[in-house]
C-alpha cells in the first residue's frame, strides 16, 4: 500500500498541472519579450562606432584596447569607422578624434 502511493507512475501528471497554466503563460511570455525589446532599445547615435548591443560592444572595444594597445586599436577603429569614433574604455564612452 505504501509503495503504491510513492510510485510516481501511479499519478497522472496532467492532473497536477492546472488547465489555466497555458492561458497564463502566453501573456507572460509576450510581456517578457516586450520588456526585453525595451531594455535593448537604444537611441542611434550620429557618431560612428561599435554598437552597444546589451553591453557586449563596450566589452569588445575595451578588450580590443587591452589586447592591441592604444595606438593599434585607435588605428583599427579609424580605418573601420572614420576619423571621429565613439568607443568604450573601462566602461566609459570615449571619443577618438584623428586625421
């Protein structure tokens, strides 16, 4: 009798999940997608440079400055984006101006 009660195959799993679960899940998923889009929305800057992209852009540009050095990284960004570039160094927005 005790073993039959503890057997998980004895219970019907669908009776444990309420019928309202799928109905409530759809609005929650739509709300989460909407909040994710709002969180990732950024105003497009008129200054060229790598995008922000949920904080990945600043990490990549900071890593590039550490890996290549300031001079080579500045030359790379100037060749890629032009003579006035916006990058992130140590999490702060930095402008590179060169000719």
